[in-house]
C-alpha cells in the first residue's frame, strides 16, 4: 500500500473549489495557484516509458486532509508531430493503466501515438495507487450464489465484517474510491499534463469515468471516446436483465460460430446438448477443470469462465477445446486449499460505491435469478449476479449513485459500440446514446468481442479521425463485422 500523507497544497484547494463550483472568498484565495506536477522518470520495467506519481486528496471535499499518490505512466509522442496528450481510462474495475502504457500502448495506432503522448494511470484504490486490500479469508467467504435466507443473512453479516476489514487495512482511501472522486483525479491529471482540455479514451469500466468527467467538467472536454460504454442509469432489475440478455446473445453467437466454422473442434456436434451435460455435472459437483487438476467447477464458475472467453474471438477455438475436454466423466479429487498471503487486492470495491443494487431478502433475490434464467436459459448465471452478493448491505446513499447522464459538452462524445459485445451490451450503448442526445454519437461495429478499436480497422480509422482532428462520424455510421471464420 502506498504511503498516505497530509499536506496543504494550494493547487489542490483551488482545484477542489473549482470542481465544486465555489467562488474563493478572498483576493488571496483568488490568486492563481501553481499547477500540480508529475516527476516523470524511466519506468523500472521498461525505461522507454516514463512513470510518475501525482499527490492527490483522499477526499476531494477535504483538500487539506490526507493524501495519496496516484501512479501514472506515459509514452511521449514524436516532438515533431506531437499535438498533446491522450489519457486512457482503464477498465475492469481493477485494470492497471500503468501496465497498459508500459506493456500495451500498441493498442493505439502508430498515427495516434505520433500525435499524442499516451498517458494512463492506476485508478485510486487499484494497482500502484493505494490499492484496496482485504482479508483473503473474508473475500473467500463471499458466496457466488445465495442459496437460501440463512445464507442471505450470513452474507449481509459477512459483508459488514469485510468492509470493516478492508477499511482497516487500506486506510481512509477505502471510503473514497468511487468514480466521482476518480473524475476529479482525472482533471488533476489534465492540469498536471499542462492540457487546457482533456483528450480521453475510456474502455469498459473506464467509460464510466469518462461519462462522469464530462458531466462535471463539460467545458474541459476536447474529445472523448467511450469504447464498450457502461450505462449508469439502471436500477437493480434493469441492470441484471440487460446483462442477462447480453450474455445470452454472446452464447448464441458462439454456438452459431461453432456450427459454421471448422475451426471449432466441436463443429458438427450438438453444442447445446453438450453444454447441458456440463452444467448438470456442475450442479452435481462432479465437473473438474482440466486446466487446474482437482478444481471443481460450480455452475457459476463454469458460466463465468466460459463468458470470459467470449471477450475476443481469437479465444473461441480454445474455449471449444476446453469445453470439449470436459465432456467426459473424470475423477474429481479434493483440493487442498492453497496457502499464501493473508490479504488480497479487492478492486471491485469501487463498484459498490458506484452502484446501488438493493435486494430486500432472499425471496427477492431468488426472483431475480428466476427471471434471468428465463432471459438467459443457457447462461443462467450472468457474472453480474455476483455484484448482488458482494455489494449486499452497502450503506446508502452510495457515493456515485446511478442517474441519467447530464452531459453538455461542445464536442459530441463518441460511443464505439459492438453489436455482440458480451460484457458492455449494445443495449447499454444505445441507451447511453439516447441520454446524450446531440452531445453524443454512436459508432456501431457489427461484430463480436468486448471492444472494437483494435478489432475493426473501420472503427479504428473513425476513432483516430475523431481524436486527432475531432471529425465526428455521421450519425448512424456502422462498420462491418470482421470475419471470425478465418
């Protein structure tokens, strides 16, 4: 955990006042404050990238209070062609933007990298930015699915203990990892980079950060891409239902691919019948994972691992092989619990501060499961259902509750959406576009996978033109699917 410290830094005070829309009370307070700075140095893992930290308030409502260090990384553009800095908002929650820059900045085109420094960061509470850490034992007690009222009550009690444990181990930042706080961090990054306006590309959960920034600082948005957008306007039922429909669509697309492609080792077989056999064995507790000898897959874990492989079409042949290898009875051996550190990072903590998904009792919870099973008869347990258990009993109101977007930027936000995205559904993207109105434009990729910028050359060209020259694609622009049968 990074060191948390106290400091009264003038720029942070001015920034917090500005963000809150407050007017300084005295001429002295109104004087320009020095901009925050980042001490860039060669990254230890790769000296061709630069790493640094930025000191920020734990609580933006108390800018003179305790502070933490936000970890950042960048790759600088060619000075001859440089136009500014592009900030990438990592997904997850829990992805490391620092790792993305150091090891994966090639996700952006050479043209974009020539024009912009590529900058990213570990959001507060993750990676190198004062990560939330909790008891590994308490985290392991969280049920994947809740079976009855007694387990519902036990989960409520366990979550109380878990929150107290995480707070004690993490420090004061634990209660301030919400995305509204992260959006204020993002504006501090913009200022530290010397950028008058923000050029931003957010992916998956990083789009929630972009949306919130655009609401709080509309005049500071130069250009903003939301790739695989989150819809933060949904209550419990709508959140679960949209995720169930999205997951089942991804399953259907995988089955269709397997039916038509010889690249699928299960081609020519009745895949749905095979899936039913695997799920029935998981229900009985005798489905072993061939990749992890001795590990027994629960129905939820079978679904979660399968769903994860839908994210990229290049993973589909391997998924078919894995599922096919399990379609034969095998001995299930008991697993000796692994020993290791007593604590573990818990990046999902941000989710429970961004979403209020209340469930009154087990009866209501079971009703949600039954309804999702009707919407997703194959993938009956969308990974979204885990959010109900892990956030159960979270005190309300949460720091960054759901609401319809209120964005008034001069340049429309660009929503890059995939029709068959398995995680951030196309239903989310179209609803976000409706909320943004004339302040947003939907760019549709008619293919598969979680994200589209690196998959579709058509999307890549449109995104680059928007970020570099702020050329907004015509409304209704659609990019054809990239053939997955090759």
